[in-house]
């Protein structure tokens, strides 16, 4: 089991505290949102840069630029209801410690269709919105006094096919999503779990491994199609009543 405790996130070493104080002095006046000025947020950039303050400043500035270009402060107010049936995402559950659970039924997503119909940009934005929404749920929990610093991510690959999900035109959006996930949401995910992954999908994941950062590899768990393998893992982290309905449900059951 590889869960990162709240204590690990909130406990700073002496060197981390020194680097964090320096980072705050250098960037605080340029941060547009109050949550960005909190230590629980800023420490993620120190750790993502292995304690190098100059690198943390560079990464944080790149993040601010990306957020402005993509209008991330407005994304949660945008209407994506027209995409929710075709690209199901659930964020209603929490794990045993109150962390939000982002569950994506990838097998129900017709990724190839989104490219054929010209919806790939909207699809990407919808996907990034899910990460922002999960991050906002973490911040909301913190505002209520909850000791929550991360969220869980589950990709249910049941129904995955190379035609719909592994086509050549599907690969660049995956790469873009992985890049931005790593670059702009550091330290926000506790476990990144793939379940019901067929062998063909596992081969694609292996293709992406060289660009996956060590911090992501530590939280990455890939399970095949046997529930006897992945259910014990998931249900030690998340109560079954929080996610089981969404694990079982698919388009054929709607």
C-alpha cells in the first residue's frame, strides 16, 4: 500500500522550511489566488523541484502562465454538461481519510470519435477541468478544517479498445494531458490507479513510462482485468460504498 499520509505532506524538514520561506518571499506578491499563498500549496513546488528554489520559482511561474492562457480560474464555471454522458467522470466519493476520489471510466470514452468530430480540444479541457475540480474539492475540505492534502485518481479501463482509445491520433492528447498533469498539479495525487487494464493498454502505458517522472511512478498502480487483484487494493483505500456503483456501471447499463 502506497498512501501518502497527511503528516508526511505537512511535516517539513529544516531544509524544506528554509526553501519554502525563500520561495514565499520571491513569489507571494505575484500569486493571484489566496490558496496559492498557503504553505500547503507552495511546498508542493519545493518538493517537485527537489528543494531547488530557483527551479521551484521557474515551475510556479510557468504554472501561472499556463493557468492564465487556459483561463483556469474560470474553468469550473464553464458548462460541460453536454460532455458528461459521453465522457463519464465521477467525483462524489471520498476515501477513508476524506480525500476526494476522481473516477474516470475511460472505457466509455470514445476518444477516436472526439478527434473525428473535432472535439479533441474540448475533450482535453474537460479532462483538465476534472483535475481542477478535484483540487478545488481538496481546498474546500481544507477550508472546513479537514486534514486533506490530496485526491485519489482511478482510471477504469473496462471496455478499452485500440481502435477507440489507442489510435495514432489519440496518442498526442494523452501526452499533453500527462505533461500538464505532472507540471501543473504537483503533489495533489495520492494514488493513480488503473484497473481492468487489458494487455494492449498495458503496452501503451509502457510507451509512456520514459516521460513519467519518478514522483508519478511512485503513485502509479496498474491492475489487469481480474477484480480479485484490484478490489482488495482499492477497498483498503476507499470504502466500497463510495465507488462500487461507478466501477460497475457502464454505457451498457445506462
